[in-house]
């Protein structure tokens, strides 16, 4: 339990004025026995895909939707991309990950989905985390984490995906945050200017 608290502190640190180094100094280096926890691991291999998600998130803003994007990757190749379309499609369920999972289920078989990684600009919400799980996609990599988004956008339903997936019988690997400063900058450039006190996704 103590370890879990430390994880949250470290994962959320970039939203604070302190840096990773300062927080590690304050609480001690956390041990990381579980494969899904990687806040301090080398995430270089994931960065190009997270950057693509950030570009997609900016495209979503350009078309009048919220700043979220996602890509589906297999063997290092991007198979599908999606953006948030909640306004352009007048459908609140059209989060980027939901759009991606819907496409993926229509176009790919279960065996292929089981070898894919879903990259997303921001840690998926409870709805999208459920959809990713039910699609059988075994790995999620996110940029900005849900707590950071909640802090910026006054989120009202913040559920870290690891907490939700911990209740599932089939394991899903969750990796992130990856390039969180860029993800936070994207949200900071959007929510306060657009809404002031706003609702995230
Ligand atoms: Zn969502």
C-alpha cells in the first residue's frame, strides 16, 4: 500500500513545480516489482508513437474537438490512428481510444489485436480502459497521466487505468507517463483558455 502511494506521487510529479529528482530525494527511490510500472524506466522506444499521438491530439483541436489522439501499433508499425471526435460527431463516447478500438475491432481479428499496443496521448478514462480491455489489446502506453489531466482540466471522473485494470482477471500492461511534459503542455494550452473551469473528456 505504501508502495502504491509512492507510485502515485512519482507519476504525478511533473504536474507539480518539483522535478523527478526532488521527489525521489524526498520519498526515496521506489521499488518497482511489477512489470506494468515504469515511471522511471527508459521509455525511448515509445516516444515516437506518443509524439504521433500528440500530433493527432492537435489535429483534433484543429477540427474543433478535444485534444486527444491514439494509435495502434503492431511490431513497430502503426496500423490505425484515431482522434477525439465528440463534437464533430455529436457523440460523447467518441474519445480517441474508443474510435481506435472501434476501428480495430472492425478491421482486425482477435489474434492480431492480442499482439498490438495502444498508444494514447493521455491515460485512458474508465470508459476507454474498459473498451481496450474488452478488445483484448494487452498493452497500453500513455503520454500524460489522468491525474495530471484532471488537475489541469478539473476532471470530475479521474480513475487511473492501473487501478481499474487491477480488478481484471486478465493482465494488461500499462506503461506511462511517456513525454509527460509535452502532454501537459498540450493540455495547458487548451483547457484553461477554452473553458476556464472545465470538464475533461
Ligand atoms: Zn476515454
